[in-house]
C-alpha cells in the first residue's frame, strides 16, 4: 500500500479529539502487516525501531485528531470520502494532518526494512493536539519515564504538521485560552440610572482596552523574530431572562498568544487590566508554551542540507513543537499538508506532496543521524 492509499484509508475514519482509537487501531494494523509492532500507551500509538547507537534517538510525531467538519452542506464532497480529483485529495484532516501521518507510516515501514539504522527511532501518533495538547505531553512523559530523554546524548524530532513541503518551522507562539467574567447590578432596563455597575458595559470597556493592547504590542515587539503577542475575543455572552431586565453578569472567551520572552508575563498583564475593572480571569485549558529551535541546531542543519531552498519560519499559531522543546528536544515542523487549507471547508492536500514526503523525511533523518 503506497502513501496515498494509506492517506485515503486514514481520512475515511473520523477521529475527532478524544475519538482517535479507531484510527490508531487502523494504523497499528497497517504497521503490523508490514512487520512493525506498536503499542497504545496513554491513548497514544507508539512504535519503536532499534538502531545501532541507543544513545541517539530520533522521533517522528503527528497528531491523530481532527477538527469538526462544520456545515456539511458547504462541502463539495463528503468530508470523509477522501475524493481524489485534479491532483488533490479532499477531506477533513487531509492536510491537518493525516497526510503527515501517512508520511510517518510509510517512513516507518520503509526504515523498518533497514537492519543497519544508525539510531533508535520512535514513531508517535498522538491525541488531543486540536484541544489541549495532552497527547504529546503524555508521550514525552513516557520518553522521560523510560529514560529515553535522559540517556540520549542526541535527540531530535520532526512533527509532520502541514508546511507544503517548502518551509521548515522552527518555532511558534504559545497560548492561553482564557475566560473573563464581570458581575454587576440587576435592574429594569427602563431605569438605567439606577444600575450602578452594568456587567456588559464593564466587559465592553475591558475588551476595548485589550484591542488597544494589541496595537501597543505590535509596536513594542516589532523587532522580534516572532510574530507579536495578541489577545483575541472569541465569544461573548451576557444573557438576561427578559429583554427589559439588565443581565447581572457577562462572560467572554479570550485567546492570548505569547512569545518565548513574553509568556507568563503576558498573562499577568491581562490579569492586571482585568483586576482594575473587577473582572475575574481564569484559564480554561492547560496553557501551551511557545516553542523555539535554534536555527543552528543539528536537526535544522540536517533539514536544510536536504532542502536548501526551504525557508525557516515561525508559526503565528501553535502546535506540539513547544511541548518537545520544553523537554529539551530540538524539533522542526515539516510535512506534506497545505497550511492554507487546514480547518477549512473542502480541505485538501496535494497528491504530489503526499507521495514525495516519505523519501524527504528519510533523507533528513539520515542527514541528522550520520552527521
């Protein structure tokens, strides 16, 4: 089965966050059919191939979960049909990131035939990247618990998120998903003068301050290599049970994006602004750290040896790279998916990139391992 056929098979299996089991069982069967054993550990699927030098470890990793389809009527083809037309394969997750998973599977099968691999290699298919990143955290904790990280004098990784095979990501912003709540007086809307504190108005004023903060940060961090920090309103709710009754509370969701030198500091800044308006701030999901791999790192140099024309990029969003670098693993993001179609209606990947990816991944690995 070639890489494109593998991708077709993967796309036809819905695997929303927390529902990755069927996909993992499918991948496990594909690997076993080709002589590669794997285990499901903490909901992640992990395979290992032993090499000559156990002190060197390489990791190929990708997330198995997808985002929701959205309005099915807006899709030209069924989101799980894996329709191939015009050199593109369509379907939810084709780019983000089942084309990357298919490339990892083919790479695993191909490398397993080599009995003289220079290093140990792990292949990780992790859960929950689209929600809270716990899949990669669990996998990295496993590597730490089993002594892999401590005992490896060299350890690097490739995460096969979509980069169109023409760029190498070496970093991304961190993020906090926040909830802000304001409380106020309840009262009759016909007598606004009697409402001393309007919860909705206080929240609107708070949001206005945050919008100004975005402008300030753009100027303050303009000379950074990273995209500037941002704070974005994603939802707002200030409900009243009656149209003539003023709501006594208002809740908003906020997405705070951070940089390596302005992560926890950014959160504290938001809390200070909120505190002045007596607005409560809480963290909805586990925060995710920014990630960064030095351009002179061994894995980056290996990738550039194989892909001399590929640019080095910092992602304005976030992915699992930050988890890996937090554990001291030099990591790049490089994969066959199309970044611009991720999470979109009629998501697709280019067939030519799907077919080309495994060989490039192998070449990067050997360039790193044989250096």
